């Protein structure tokens, strides 16, 4: 706040554009923290909200049920990999992840292994901002190291570091510490928690489906649950509907949020297998999952999520992600600037690590002056735009992005 000279004030947004009070038009390279996948002010999404609001906007989901929540739960079960058959709604990615962790711990309590209550996570992870998930996010870097002394003490494994397509030696290297930690600590571990393929706010590390396939085998061998945090990767960002779709496996628990409502409202879904569900399914409330967020299953949020999924299915959205993916990987191949330490892309995400983050204010200023909205942080400059960019807009965005380096 102290150093910020200029806060652009948005008065309107349409498609991939933000319109500011002073008339400036910005192409949005961030899709409002990666969730506005269809662009702003989308007529079909607006209409879904309006229609639902005329029936009711919200009723408690404790003891009641309603069409939008039931339909969305069914739809998510249908779209996600076979085996994820149960859905718990919350209102943000962090809380959806809290539920995942709580579910894993309680699952083991009710399976006669209460000592399995710690988590194994990756260095460079980001799983949200509430205290439970801060404790599975990178303990040293990132935003939460201040709190490390008061958080639950979990275990961390080096993140896989050989990209999307490692050779067998590299894969073995990436897996060696994971295997060692699982073999030493499995008796106290509830779950291994990862952002599949793309570690987002912890530094945009991109890694392989092969790693996840092997990690699942190890988790099975050592009787540790596998939790996929698809809050950022869900709904097309990696080029498939879910990052899990690049793999041969199904996690025990999977969390969706960000793009779930296409950026209209806060909503998250924690999905689990039937085996986990059944550990909570008892004769009375004593074994239930005691978690009841006020806005769980909000009807407006569920309605707009259903409409967003319909758009993904009907409008060739994944084909547009594939186009973006090609534009981004070409840009990464030709990326060349003294400030760039490394460049990478996966699906509709392009990320640079810069050598000198003190340049960020100047970079952001140049981007805005050229009509591009980006928001660099720490050492990272990235694009995660709405998928609705036309081919020309995608080229324009990439050109302005690299020009902003000066
Ligand atoms: C954003 C994010 C979260 C937290 O979601 P919020 O809605 O901001 O609470 C959790 N995990 C990942 C991978 C994220 O990108």
C-alpha cells in the first residue's frame, strides 16, 4: 500500500477486457486470479444467475436440498475421473482444501488408524491461506513462512523438477525422496497432497503425469491417501478438463474451485471416492463430517457453475485452450531477454522466472500503458488469461507481455 502509486479502478468488463474509470481498456492476462475462463459479462452466465435469483438465491443445505446443488454434484461426478463419486460444497478453494485435509484425517480415525494425521506435501506448493492449508503450503518460500512456528508440522518433499516429459532417470530422481519419506513416515501420514502438474502461486513449477502415476502407486503401497488440489488446474487450464485427465490414475480426494463458477461467485467442491464416503456413513451423527459452511451449495453459485460447464461442453472451449497452448509454447521457445531466468508453459499458462524482481513495478507500468493487465509477484511474471481470447487477441497479449520486459 505504501509504495503503490496507481490502483486501476475497473468500472466495466466485457469478454477478455477490463475497462477503467479513465477510459483505459486492458486485455486481462490474469483472468481475475485464473477463474474468469469465459470472459466477463457473459450473457449466458448472467442469464443463469438472473433465472435462479427469481426462484431463490440461497437456502441452507443443512437438512434441505435443491436442484442446482444436486445437478451440479451429479455433473461433477460425471465429468471427473471414475471413482470420485461424492461431492462436498464449500465457498472457496482454501476451505475446499481444509475439508479435504479434515476428511483424510477423520477417514483414518474412523478406520482404526488415528495416528495417521500428518500430511506430506511438495516444496513450492500453494494450497490456500487458511491455517490448515498454510501448513501444507511451502514452509519457507511463499506467503506463509511467518507463521511456520504455529502451524501443524507436516512433511515436505522436493517438487519434481524435470518438467512435463522427464526421462526415466530424471523421474527416478524426482521420486526418490518421495519414496523415502513415505517409507519412513507412512504410519503417521494421512495423505500426500499435491497440485497436479502445475504448482500455481508457489512458483509455476510444471511437472509430469508420469510422476503422478508413480506417486499414486507409492501411496497405495504405503497406505497413504492422495489428494489432488485442482483448484487452479481444474476446468481446462492444463489443456485437459482436469489435470488428472493427463494421468492414468484417480486421486482419493480432489478439490475444485477457481474456474468452477467461471469467476462469478465463490464455490468449491471436494470430491471423494466411495471408500472414503463409507467411512463417514454411520447410524448417527458421531461419524459424520462435521463441516457446515453457511453458504455451502449456494444456489446462485451452483447455477452459474452448471451453465459454465455447459459452455465448456458445447463451445469447443478446450480447443481454444489448445490454441493458446500452442501460442504460449512457441512464445516460450523464442523467449529471449536478459531478465528471463527461465520460461515455461502448460496449457493456458505461461510463466517466467525473472532474475531481478525489482523491475516489476516498471514492467507492470509498461504493460498497463500498452493495454495489458498482468500482476507479477515474487520472481514470477505470468499469463493465465480467459480462454475466450480470439487468435489475434492471444498474439497481441503475448507480444505485449514480452514487450513489458522493456
Ligand atoms: C487459489 C488456490 C487455492 C485457494 O483458493 P481460494 O479460493 O483463494 O481460497 C488453493 N489451491 C490452489 C492450487 C489455488 O490456486
